[in-house]
C-alpha cells in the first residue's frame, strides 16, 4: 500500500528532526543580556532619529487575557478587572511619548502590530486610546500593514467595526484546534461557529488578509481529529495559516503543569499531524511560507516569497520591511541601529522605570559585523528558500566561500547530502523537501550554536 504525503512528510521529519531555534531573530533571544542598558537604548533611539526619512515598524504588546490557556507560552496577565488595563494604558502612553519624543521626525510607519495576550480584551474606548496614543506620535504610510491578533471568543462585531474604521487590514485569529476534547484539555473552549461567524463578518468588512493560527502536538490530538480541524479551516479558506509546534515546557511555564505528559501525542504522531496539515494546505492551493506558514498563492506573502522579497522579524513574516523596529509594552522587543532591545516582563518594573523617566529596557544585544552577515544569510534562507551569494559578497565585501568555509562544509555533509539544498557558486537553493528543514539548514550558519555543542538542548524541535 502506498504511503500518503502526510506519512512521507512524517517519516522525513522523524529521520532528520533535531532541536533548533526558530530564527525570528539572529542572534536569537537567548543571547540577550542585561549589559544592554536603558541608556544605550536611548543612544540607539538618537541614532535612529537621524535617519528621519527611513520607515519604522511598531509593535505594541497588550498582555491581558480573561482566562489562561494552559498551553500558552506568551507573556500574559490574567485579569477581569478593567482598571488594571486602564493603569497599563497610562504607562503605555508614557512609553510611547518618551520614545516618540526621542525619535523626533522619524515617524513614518510601514508595519504596525498589536500582539498579546488578547488585544480585543480591551474595550472600544481602550482600543481607541491605544490607537490615538500611537497616531499622535507616528504617521502610517498609505499601504502600511496594520495587524492585530484577536480571540474569536471575545471579539465583538463592534470591535471588528472599530478595527476596520481605524485602518487595521490584517487580522490573525487564534484557533489552535476545533476538537472539543483538545480544547477542554487546554482550557480554550472555542466553537467552530465562533470562529466561522467572526471570519465571515471580517470578510463582509473587506479585511484585506485573515490568518488562522493552529498548534499541533496538543493533548488528545490524533491524526483523524487534526485532519478534521484542518478540513474545517479549509471550508472557510483563510488567506494565511500558521501551524506551530507545541512546546511543552512546564519547567519554564508553570501553568503548563496542568497538562499531563501522557495526554500528549507521541513524537511519531506529532510529526504526522504536521504532515497532515502540510498535505491538506498545499493540496488546497496554499503555498508554504517558511517552515510552518502557508498562504494562498494570490496573497501578498506568497507573491513576495516567489519574488524573493519576503522579510521576517519578531512580528512574523512581512512584505513591509523596515530597518528599525520599536517595541512598546511589557516584554516587547525592538531592533534599532543594529541592536535588539527588550522591555521588562514585570508590570511593576515597567511602571517604575517610566516613573523615573527611563525606558523600561531590561536586556538586549548589539550585533557585530559577523552577526549582521550571518543574519542576512539566515533571513534570506528562512524567508525565500534562496540565497544570492554574489549579493552577500557585494553587501559585505567578503569572499563567501572563504568566509563560510566551515559552514559550507557542514552544509554539504548534512543538508545537501540529504537533498535539502542545492548549492552552486552563485546560490543556495532550498529544495521542496528541504523546506521542512529550513532552520536545520540555517543552523549551519549559526556561530552561537557551535559554542553550545554538548549542552542540553534549549530550543524546541524542528516540529
């Protein structure tokens, strides 16, 4: 009997899967340290201000949720007290004013994203308040990507109307899984009808792009149940889909102890779950974006991937790159002038810093020239499955073969030998099967991983 594409995918993953970073940044956040100070961040803001005509990306973290989903790995605050959110918005406004004043005339925004938590936890007035605070300091380009993460269980039609009125054009909905047993196990009871009704209403509002997020590897998931979840999603046909691997880390996120290890699908089943998602989405006309995203062929993400102009940052894949990113709110990450910066995760420390007139920076990382070179290589492979070697040489004044001799040797012995990449003097091309292992390919260019050889893995697995 012939094997399905899902089983073939699972077999490949089982054979070659190994721990590795997701490369939302390079170097990864593991390298961030407290030696990057608030004072250094202010200097980076001053540098950024001098490039007044360059565009910006902005991220706003809104951490509140009414209930805790036990699978969650995000930085959230569980509360049903509206006053807590109001006090947080007071502080958020102060941070936006502090940073905006420092940036001066550097105001053009091409990418703007609200993440959480649950941004639609906020009331209509609170949503307007966050928008006004940002709009008072920054200007949005006519074609800017303005995105928000929403929970269909709490997002009302009035909120959807307001988001459309304000200019949000990309909405991402958390789904995770439609199966009631899975939902019960992770404390996220969300009916298909709730997701469907919000999706259809957003379509009526002519929202430009709608994304669904799924997680595989959750308790009680089976190949049959997950197939049904994906088929239900395909009935709605969102523009984009993300299918993330569940990271079970109860030693880091204590609330995950409510999930029982024995309820999680075995590794071989978890691999098959992703294989099913891959098979169904690709079979339905979606194009694979990176290792775990899919987009309709007509969507701008898919077009950019084919044109090799896709970009990736802490907010995800984007067609609107900016040289600098500013993060607002607790735990938010920015990227300014060759340095990553991250705000404190603690609400009281966030407020205390602003009380003192200081940015609430807790840690960060300044990239070296080598970091920048490797970052560009990894970014290109993760986004476009392609690397233009002469372009790298021109941009950085290097001989690629000499500079990356060790990486290329490892690439030839591993990913290339396994058929995951095709390498020529002018390019590295990730093959169709290799797309499942694109971060394994990128790991061969990661200088920091080599310093951790022999240590206990601290990353999630490839799937």
